[in-house]
């Protein structure tokens, strides 16, 4: 595209701030590409494929911490959470926020479940979604580019945002839930919630050991199955997934939660994958060797967690099923949402009788 900069009243340096431009003749410029605008194509998660056809998840890039005396100190009303109700990583943060009684301390905005070429978008016409309250942005990528001009990484949720400095604090869910666990204890709604600790000192080695095999093989394992682009990559991922579901079934036959008799962050992290497994991952991601309902101990464990209000009330199956099946057009090109399965997560569970406190 060629333009006459003088006629438009634009300087060469001004154009360089949002375009890549080349000077052809005095005053005549060629626009080669536009920087950081909503026309940029979203970097889809399924594009992270290696030479063997395996999906390799990229690391989150904003890794700041909320702590006393730091750049981002804990304050009530200062921080805002951007989430998708469909996203298992974002779901972790909503559960943790509710468990710790931080609903009136940390506000949040839900993005549309439909994620196409421009990525996560704000759409007040979708249930539980609303306009962006910070910049009136149209897409989540606009917020990333607003606070970090020139950012070229993936646009993800959750995002923990500082309303005072207008900066992204962190976009790594595992770190956000640990901040919610401890950093805001002075602001928890009740003393009981303040005393809750989902990453206790005496269980940290066990939590890290469990997270160490649950994350690559189950949390991320379902994505490695679904986004595989070769039989070899799929076979490696799917066998690893079901091997570790068998390991999980055995573990939960002996104890109520992943590290024993106490609910920890390991359970929060696992729940958001298990609750999506039968409705979505089993069919959509080809994880169809067995269902969660076929594992007696995992199934009863999942029902117990779902029936806790912090877990069940933050679970939205409409967003979950529609997001995966309508957004992943490389897997489901006609975006047809299948009808089932019928699952009642409120059926009675046996965990309390099997493992009384």
C-alpha cells in the first residue's frame, strides 16, 4: 500500500510508531505491515507443533509477583482478572479466588467462549461476559499490546492486571493461584478462608511430585492428543494420558485427595481437566479409550469436588463445550457442537464414607 504522507499530515516517525514503512520517494511511503493492531492474526495454540507433529506448549511471559514491598503490593480493589470460563487454566484462578474469599477484593471479566482468528474477544451479548472495563478493548490482544507495545507472544488467559499502573502482572495460572493462596490473606472475607492454605509447607514436596506427572500427562496431555499432527505424536500422548489416569485411579483408591486427606492446589489444578474430560476431551481431542465415569475412584472424587460451591459454581458447561467445538476449526471445521453426553455431576459420591475425616 502506497500513501502520500504529507497529504495526510503524517510524519515518517509517526507512521513508524504503528506501521513498518519504506521510503520510496520524498513524501511517498509504502506501508509494509501494520504493528500491534486488531488486524493481526491470533497465534492459535494449535500452531505450536514441532517437526514430529507434537504439540509443545509455550511458556507464559508475564511472571511478576504480588508481594509486600514489591512493585505490585497486595491491595483490595487494585487487581483485575481476565478469564475465560472455557479455559481450564483460567478456571483454576476462579476456584482459588472463591476458596480464599477474594470475590470483593479482585474483580474479573469473562471473555467470549468463541475464539477465532483474532483470539479472545469481549462480547457483552454472551452470558456472563461484558465489555472490557479497562480500555474498552475489543480483543484480549489489544490489552497485551496496550501495556506491552511490540509484544509478539501468545495472547492467553488468565491475566492478572494492575488497575493502578495499567500493567499485566502475571499470565501464568500456576503462579496466580499461589498468589491468591497467600498474598491477599489480609483481605479474605472470613478468618476461616484466611487460614486456608492450599500449598502448605509440610505438603509441598508431595504437591510438586503430583504436579510433576499430572501436568505433562493429564492437564497438557489432553491437548497433546487433540493437537497432534502425526500418528506418532498422538500415540505417545494418548498412551501417556491413560497410563497416568490409571495411576490416578490407583492413588485415589487409597486416599481422598491427591496428597492425602487435605485439599491442596494439586486438586484444584487437576479438577479443571477432569471436569472437561467426558464432555469435551473424550470426543473432541480423541481421548476416547475410557471416560472418567469408567474410573470409579476418579469419578467419585470428581463429583465430590464439583459439589463444593467453589468448584461447581465456577464451572460453565455452555462456555466449555461451545468454546472447544466452535473455536478449534482445524479439528471441527464446521463448528458443529455435539449433543452429549448426559452427565450428572450432582449424583451422590462415596468419598466421605470411604475416607471419613
